[in-house]
C-alpha cells in the first residue's frame, strides 16, 4: 500500500484544485480524485517518502503536451504548504491573479525550479522570493506582471536562468546580480527604464534586454562577458558609441542585435567578426563600413549614416555564399565593387543597396519597406549635407 500524503499537503492540494479549472479541451484535473491517494494517482505530482508520510516534491500543473489549452482560475496560497517542493510549473493557460507570496515565505529551503509562464498573472513579483536561495531557474515570462523587479531577486545566489520577458515590469534593472553561475538573462519586452546594469554575471551566455526603454550608453561591463554568445539590446533608447571592446573581448559571440536605438559614431572592429547575425540597423552610426563584418553570415546595417564605398570583402562574401543577407539600404554609400559587375549572386544570398549615393547593381533585391526610390536625391550626397 502506498505511503499516505502528509495531511497538511493533502489539504493544500484540495485548495489548489478548488481554485483552478480545466479550460475546454483539457482534462488535467480529472485525475485529481481525492478518493485516491494523490501520490500514486494524480497527474503532475511526484512524491518522496520521509518518515511516516509522503511529501510532494514536484507539482506540474497542466498537461505538458503541445497545444493543451491549460488551466484557468487562480493560484492558491496553499502551494506554500508543500514545504518540500523542489519544482513548480504551470503550463500555458489563462490562470490570473497574483503570485502567492507563500512560495517565497515557505519554500526557500527546497524550491529549485519555478516556471509559471504564458498565463495572465498580474501584480508584483513578491519580495518574499528573496528567500528562494536554492532556486536555479525563475521563469515568469509571458504574463502581465507589473511593478519594479525586486532588488532582492538579483541577490539570489544559485540562479542559473532568469526569464522575465513579455510582462509589464517597469523601473530600473537591479544594478548588481550576485549569482556566479547564471547563464541565461532575459528581461525583454517589458517597460524597464534607466541604464544597463554595470555589474552582470561574467558567466552569462545569453543576454536579452530588447524592447524596453533603457537609455544611456552601452555599459563597458558588457565587454567583460567573455562567455556571451547572444546579445540583444534592440529597440531601446541607447545612445553613444558601440564600445570597440565589445567585439574584441567577447570571442564567443554569435549574435549581436543592437537595432532600433540611437547609437552613433563609427563602428570599430579590428578582427574578423564570424557571427551568424549582426544587426545594427536603424541607428545613427556613421563613417566607413567596417570590412571585418563581412565574415558574418547575416549583416544588417541599413538605415544609418554610413559613407564611402562598401569594402570588397562584402562582395567576396556574397559571391562565396558565406554572407547570406547584406542590408545596406538607406545610408550614404558611394560605391559597391562587384567583380565582374554582372556576376550572379548565389540563390541563397540577398543584397539590398537601395537609397544610397549610388546606382544599385541589378543584383540588389530589397524588402518592400525599403521604399521605391533607388537612389538618394543628389543634394543629400553633397559633403555639406547634414542628415
């Protein structure tokens, strides 16, 4: 006979079920029949035996298969009574209301994984989450959480992944994160303001702060993230130059997305940037196009103030099919040397040179949003012209 669940935890599960309901097409809660022993018959529950009772160590609410409609209702504060809980997840659905503060108040010595994403949770992230000192993953993405990010979250010592994207979080990002093992950091698609933190974990491999209201210059500390493979700061209000150390001090970078900011000045790169994607479009960058970017696979430099001739390395990259997409439209470029001039680009290569101070070669094929004019008006190509 299976060991019986601790009575307090059985009562907690009763209240959790009371406040949730299957959406049409879901049957997750149908197995929660309290005529049976929860640890042996309930979907989404894993228990362990300690002493005379069983205790819930994993609670996965909702069917995990793709396309499941999930659950609706609210999260019971009694979740905090599952005091040995190590993993708590909630699949995509329509669960609303606030995050129970009891999760942080009662589960600090046990919880290691908290994934409550793609629902309709609102309110603030409870400050009590600061007690989750064993937490490895915090994923609250794709909800409607508001308020500022509690600075205590930044002090969680064991975090490996922090995923808070697609919410309504506002205010500044905490300026100091203490975990020495964090690799994934995603606060994109919020309403965060202020500057990029000056102290980020050196262990980061993925950093996304896109689609916020961040301002100021790019923090020099970004150059110290030598393990970083993906950097996305797009669609913010960043100003100033792109630090040259970003390219030389981050040897593992494969994707850099800085588009749709207010970055200015020249782009200084001294060695080949062999990346899958570099997007610096829709900024105020100027000067010559750096030839070292020609070694990347997809390069987007359109809608800037670049001048001069396009370095020959870019034509060579296109002809060899190592460079797949090259967007240079809406700049002030004066030449593009494709040799021979009628050379056919590989089918996989795409070049756009529309609206510059040159006549685009026949191989230039642009997206519809590049406009209908092939070249700039002559007066915009005079040295005295100020964009």
